[in-house]
C-alpha cells in the first residue's frame, strides 16, 4: 500500500535564491526595516505599477490600516465596501472609528456592484473600498466617477490583485490608495507581508510617516530634516529586511509564477466546461476589460448541500478545497460595527455555494489531473 498523499490547497514558494538572500540580509548588518531588500522590493513594485510610492508593509491588513489612517476619518464617517471580503477590509476602518457600509456584489465577478453604490451614499460617506476579488478588477471607471461626483476617496483592496489589470491599467493604482498582500496564500508571498501604494504626492509624503510610527525618520535619513521626531498619527508597519529578502527572491520569479498559475487556471477552466453546460456548476466569469492573474480558481455550486457534499468528497479523496467568506454583514463583529442598508442576496448565495480548488506554483500536472478526476467523479453523481 502506498502512502496517501494529500493535495494541499496551497503551497508556499521557496526559490533557489530565498535562503541566499535571507542570509545576505543578515550579512548586511541591517535586519530591521527599510534595508537593502526592502528598497529592492519597493523599487520593483514602483516600476511594475508605474506609481509614485510603493511601501512594503507587515501585511495586507497593515497596508489597509495605513490607508484608513491616511483617509483622516472622523468617528461615524462611513466607508462603502462589499460584505463578501476578508475581515481586514472592514477592520482597518473600524479601528479608526468609521462605519463600514456594505453593498452587494455582482453575480458575474463577485465584486462590489457599482450600480448599487450610490444608493448607499449618505452625507457621512467618505470613501469607497473596491475589493478586486480573485484578482479580477472592479468596474473602476464607474467607481471613480461616483467617487468624484460625491468627493470620496477610492481605496483599493488589491490584496489578491498582483499582476492584475483593468483596461490595461495595473490594479492598486486605479484609485487614490492601494493595498496589496504578500501572505503565503497570495500569488507572490513573503509569508506575511503587504504593500501600500499611491500616486498622490500628498498621501505619499504622509504614508512614509504613518508607516514609521508617525515620525519623519525617512526624511531624516535622506538628510531632508536635521532631527527626526513625532509629526503625525502612525504605527509600526514596516517589515524586517529578512521578510523583504524572502519576498525579493519570490518577486524575481514572478513571471514564471504567473505563467504557471495561469496555465493551471486555464486547465481547470477547460476541464469544467461540460459540467457548466450540464448546469452542475458555474465557472468564474472574467469581463473583457479585466485581466486574469490566476489568483484563484473557484466553482459555484447550485446550493449549499451540493457544496458541502463536494468538499467532503474531495476531503475523503485527500484533496483540500476550502470555501469562504462568511459574509461580514452576518458576522458578529460586522453586526456590531458595520451598517447593512439593503438585503445582500448575491453575497449570501455566493458565500454558500463557492469553493476554491488547489492552485499553487508547483502543483504538478499529475496532481491537478487527480483533482479534476475526483471533481468529475463527484459531479457525475449530482
Ligand atoms: C489576504 C487579504 C487581505 C489581508 O492580507 P494579509 O496580508 O493577510 O493581512 C485583505 N483583503 C483581502 C481581500 C485579502 O484577500
């Protein structure tokens, strides 16, 4: 009997250079923040996004918290966002005393429904937070137009949107501020890590300060001020250079990672065409103006019992396939801290029917075939 090999849902990337760069970070005798590798990562992302400022952070959560601080919210100010997202999207604003206001998602992209935003705007609304779910762009032209009309900030939760585009423009810099995640479950990972980006000069200047405990330490190191001191609100959001060294080793092979992930995504997509025609599942829909960064491959079942049985069947066959999210509007903290002006039928439905399949850099063709076979077996019984 052979040993059973479990196909995990995710597997972190560790490259040929990861160990070498981590050791080199030590050799630099600068293992706190903003050392050699942090600078390399920031520069890489600034070039990739063609943006004014890109600052490495401890996490995507930390980048969102920076954006929330920079938004200068007053207690009771409202921020519009989807309920179908990770809790950090809302938490960052709750920490500033603001109230997340939930809007339902589109049935095709599972992104904030731009047609429903204006109905949720009140005199207290200060910002819109589009979450680019699965790296597929929200309808940014419409969202930006609404924001302009009502004088609102646009803060992109681009946690899943590395190497993702809207009408050819990189996500993360389509609004006023953008937040990326390099958590180990994202395409590009540092274990824990994130990035804050902006094209706005004023926000860029303050972002550097907010990230450095509210001090002008970076200006001091550049010789722009003769002493460094506490000048604004802030916290400690910069990672150690060891984290950046690991991240840089992964960024170096980003093109390879992306090519591999897209190939895996496409194979899943093609494999389930028949199941979609047979109306057993739905596959992801990617509008023409959006790119596919292959962050996630998901299937939508017709109902909760079918999804529950599917996940159990996969687990029996040693394939790990998780679901998410419990809608924030129905979570205990969401009910306590947030406002839900309307029903959320799409969010509720997707939350009960979506399942994610294993998708990671070194998922072999053989492993993927096994996943597909088991899925097909299950669907044959539906
Ligand atoms: C992963 C994720 C985050 C949080 O990022 P961390 O780096 O884990 O803090 C926030 N929002 C969304 C949509 C995410 O997918």
